[in-house]
């Protein structure tokens, strides 16, 4: 029984530390929001114009984000990156406009650190995952547990930042009509 308690504690710490991110139908990490605007008659071109104005404030330097605009289909594609701790997170933001609504999607999340690029997985790694990756070369469980905690914190920050980006866009898009009237 005494041997079972440390095992259960180790297992519960790993489960609690794991962070799950939203995914699409094929299991890739994806943040997506469909927003119906208060002004349901707003044309798609006007929505995209407003989205591009928001992008100009979000990414004031041209080097901050690569933007492409599909004028025929009212879609804006943005490739950008930001830093969390010592890692760079690269992603793609797509904004698609239709009459009175838009869909914003964040996909293609990749972490880069020390010359290594890895796609962001749907869940942060557990101690078991990292132990397998290390091919049992690292027997020190405290080192593995520290790496698990760091990855969980990275995933929490990444989740918070992606949600904040979508919230900022939504706030700008839904309040635009009131800003214009003032």
C-alpha cells in the first residue's frame, strides 16, 4: 500500500499539470470564433476593412506580421509570431468576412526554441511523454517534472494569448459602429 501512494501522487500531479487546447475535426490545435455583428447589415468588404485597421494597430511594424488579402473572397491571412519565455510561437490568423459576421481562426501554432521547431500539440506533455522522448536517458524525475511544469505553463500562456487576440478583435469589430457614431 505504501508503494501505491507515491505512484498515485505522481500520476495525479501529471494529470493536473496537463493543459488541453482546443482542436479542429482532425485533431490540430485551432482557436476559432464565429461572430455575428450587432449591425447585421454590415457588408463583408466593410468588415474586412475594419479587420485590416485592427491588424494595423495590432501589428504596427510591417515586420511584425506578413499579411495577405484575398479581396475577391474577403479573407485576410496573417502569419506572425510572439515570444513566451524563451520560445517563439508562430501562428496563422485567418479572418473571413460574410454579410454581418466574420470568422477568425488561429492555426498552425509552432514553438521554436534553440533551433528546434515543433508543432503545438493538443495537450501539454506529461512526465511519461517526456520520459519516452528522452528514451529513458534522464532518470531524474525532478528534471522531468520541472520540464512538464514548464511546458504546462507555456501551454497556459499560449491559450491565454490566443484567446486574448480573438477577444481583442471581437471587441474592436463589435464596438466599431459605436466608435464611428461618436
